[in-house]
């Protein structure tokens, strides 16, 4: 069960970490040079935000300027780099143990226990901590562990699943989509899977519907709202919707900030997520702009947990600009969602926007398929749906400066991150001014 801390208690720990950072880390000493002391919430609001670029440039092995201690007896990890740049992290083993403990509680909160057989389908290696961390989480839960990983061919992954019949699958939505494609195409019965838990990226309703067809008896939950930089930032209970997460208030101080108006958001108001980890002082993460948009739910959860609920609303900068309008990637998904799971059509896709000469651009929607010939019969209707959903595509084609292409490719063809296995759904290759 997660502990609950008051805002004042969380702030006191955050201030202590701030003091350690300023005293011991050269980077923070310089960054906080104009702040003499922090004693109150009003003082805290003067602490400058930490950016992804700063974290990228100032962590080991590039420098040791963000470290508050000797680089000895520590664990070094990496983010996947899917949000722009892979960043390295340093944790003491004591800190890492705390990161594991909260993840154990997160799995237990969605009903995973020692009676389960768990297939660990995360990508191993490349300093990414998910696979080996979950091995320790599963051990602490006391469940049976199938350390399959997603580094092998998806057909072999499916072979192990069919052979051992795990009750729980843990992985990325991208991996589950690929498995669902094979299971649906092969008419395989996977009714023994009672729970699917994902992390690394959001699972859209389109994706969830596709996966549910392959695993009809599985409850689908998030492993947690997590970041390799910060650890667990949110966990779900059975009462949470897909985008709702309880905040582990004794582990993270989370603020919602309106950067346009330079102020903290009120409860219920949307803004950018800012995180201070309360269990990490070797490489302090203080007021870090994680890159997500969210709001705090105004009401308490009916489950009785007093930790506040965060409602995620998307990535900051996830939209793309076309013809003067900002377009959400949700609109792209909506245009194809009715056809997913039909005639081999997968939920794995990528939208690419590129200049093809000085006065013209091309928008290409690639969708993976297990039966390209059958899927191709839907190209015209998906193209039409895309133009109806995004009027700028239709207008651009009428004016002659834009072309829209929908194409199907073999499963596994769309490039994945070599570290995490994620697909980058938007590739904007246009020349930047």
C-alpha cells in the first residue's frame, strides 16, 4: 500500500534535496547561485526548472557536475531516447531499492500477486532498466517469472506464451499490438491471460480495442506513469480510467505549471507536469519538465486511497502544425481506428511529414499489416477518412502544395527504437526555419 504525504511533508523533503544539490553538485551550485535559502513554498517557487537538455548535457559520463557524491557503488541507466535524446542516470543501490519498492506496490495495486505467472516482455540491454528492474519486482511479488524479453523475434515470443500460458504479460503497447496481430491472424486462443500491463507509452483506445480482441479475458492496466529519469510518478487502482494515476506523494512532488502565464495551475486546470523526486539525492531531479500535459482531479478516488489523482492529457509538443493549424495525433488515430483488426490491419503506424521540393510537401501514413493485399483494399477509404478528419490535408491537395499517401507495410517494418522497441508515431522531417 502506498504511503500518503501531505503537500507540506513532500515539500520539506524536496527542500532538503535542494540544499544537498546546491551544496554538493557543481551544476546545481551554479544554477542556484542567486537563491540564498529555501524555507517556504513561496521560496520554492523561485527554484528554476530543470530541462531535458540540461539533464542530457550535465550527467555522467559527459560530466559529473550533477552528482552529489563519489561515483562508486552506483547503478547507471539510460532513457530510451524516444523523446529526443537518451539521457543517463545515476542511482545508489539504496535509491534504486526505493524505486523498485514503489513499482512492486504499483503492480500489487492492479491485482498482480504471487499466484501469477508473469511474462516479462520488455527490451533488455542498452542500459535501459525496465527488463532487469521488473525481474526484481516480480521476485519481490513472489510470482513465477518468464524472462522472455522483446529482443527476440515476435514469433518466438508468441511460441513461449502459447507453451507456458502466462497469466500476466508486461511490455510496451507496440509489442502487444504485434502479438495481437499474430494471434488474431492465426486464430490462437490466449484466454488464459488475465492481465496485461504496459508502460513506456500511452495505450490509446484504438490500441486497447485491438489488443482486447486477441486477449479477451485480460484486464488492461498501466504498469504506472513512469520515467527513466524520475521513476514511478503515478500508479493505477481498479477504479482508475486509462489516463488516471494516483500520485505516490511520499516518492514524488508533482506540480502542474502554466508556462504561458508563469504560474502553478489550480486543481483541475491543465498544464505541464513538473517533477521533483523525493528518494534521489545522488543525482537530484528537481523541478524537472517531464514533457507531459496533465491536471489534478478535483475529487478523491472511490477506492479510498488519499493520494491525489493525476489525469494525463498528452505530450507537450505532440501536435504538429499543418496549414496554420495544430493537429493532434489523436485525429490521425481516429481516422484509421475503425479499420484496425480488419483484413490484417495493425494498430502500429507512423505518420511522416516531409518536404519533396521547395513548394510541396508529402504526408505519408504507414500502417503495418499481416495481409497487405487484403489491407490495401482499405487505402482509399482510410485516405478519405484522414482528409475528412484533417481539413488541412484536403485544402492542401486542392491548392496543389500537399499530397497524402496511405500505405501498408509488413509487420515489424516500421522502425523501432533499438533501445526500447517503441515506434515513433510522428516523424516531422520538414526543414526547420
